[in-house]
C-alpha cells in the first residue's frame, strides 16, 4: 500500500472517530427550549464552530502521529512532492466533495422553504459537511487503488 493510500485510510477513520466522539460529547448538552429560541441558535452555532476547531486540531495531530509512525515502521520519508497523478486525484476528490456539500447546502435551504424547524437545517448542514469529508477521502482512496 502506498503512502497516499495509507494517509487516505487514516483520514477516513479519523474523520469518523472525531465526528462521532464530538457528537456523543455534545448530545447531552442539547437545549430543551423551544425550537426557535435564541439558545437553540447559540447551541448550533457553537456546535459548528467548535466542531471545526476540534476537527482541524485533531487532524493536524493525527497527521503528525501518522507521519512519525510511518517513518518508524517503513524507514521511508514522506514524499516531498506531488506528481501529476497526485494533483489530478486531489482535484477529483475536491470536486466530488464540494458537490456533495453543495447538494447538502441546497437541501438544508430547502428545508427552511418547506417550513421545517431550523434545527433540521443545522443538522443537514453538519451531516453534509461530514459526508463531503468522507466522500473526499473515499474518492482519493478509490483513485489511488484503481487509477484515474
């Protein structure tokens, strides 16, 4: 397995674990007030912002640990350059990932149009962000395995 394949697998697993752990941590703090209260908006706003911060920091730490473990186990350095194939795979993964998020964004806005609670919009936005991250990692793994 190549470095890029291993990195995609680690990214996929870490995304699932980070999102799952954070949701389990935040679930008991869910506000019990009305569906449109200011406290509800404050909760979802802080949920999204803290999730982004936690996710970025955790991914950086996991990436550092992965590189250390990779170097110790294989005695190889991380590739310092990205060739044309790496760039093409990255572009395809980003395109598909952005597409998934935009579809989720449109569904979230549509949920407001059909008078669903605002909490549904936030849940759809968070889920589409999570699914777009997963889709990007799976796409990279697929293209590194099967080719472009």
